[in-house]
C-alpha cells in the first residue's frame, strides 16, 4: 500500500493555449498510466474541480512508496513534463504527500517533537 505521493495541482489555462492544454493533459494522463504499468508508481487519480473562485482547477495524486516518489522527482522526463505543463497552466505545483502508513510516521515525528518542546 502506498505510503507517499506527489500532489500535482494546477490552475487555469494560460489564455491562447487552450488547445495545447488539452493535448498536454492527455499526454500527462498517458504518462502517469505508463508509470503505473512500469511499476514506477502504484497508481494515480486525476481530479477536475468545478469553478469556485480559487486558484486550483484540478490535480493529480500519484501514489507509491517514498522511494518511488523520490526517484520520480529526480527523473529528467518527469521534470521535463512538469516544465511543459508549467508553460500552459497557471499556478502549477508539485508537492510531496504522506499517505497511508506515511501519515502515521509523520504524526509520530510531530508528536515526538511536541514532547521535546513541551
């Protein structure tokens, strides 16, 4: 079971790049599917948000082990694809995420530090 993830969030499409945005979105979903098929991630989920006045229009959550996420972050192809998308959408961000047992580890560290600072 995945204990880590990458949250890839994006905002609105840059005006004039709408058609290219659809192409890059589809390429990204295919790429994430290939990562899953190759065992480089456990799975992924894509979420599109309804308009709400905020900066976040959608996100993908890639799930796997901390080692898989670290390797992906260091992968040149991943970096190239993030850069490409950054030229097409506003406010893109890639954030490390704790999932499953990773949450327990993170909370354990947090509680330990509270005790130290207590």
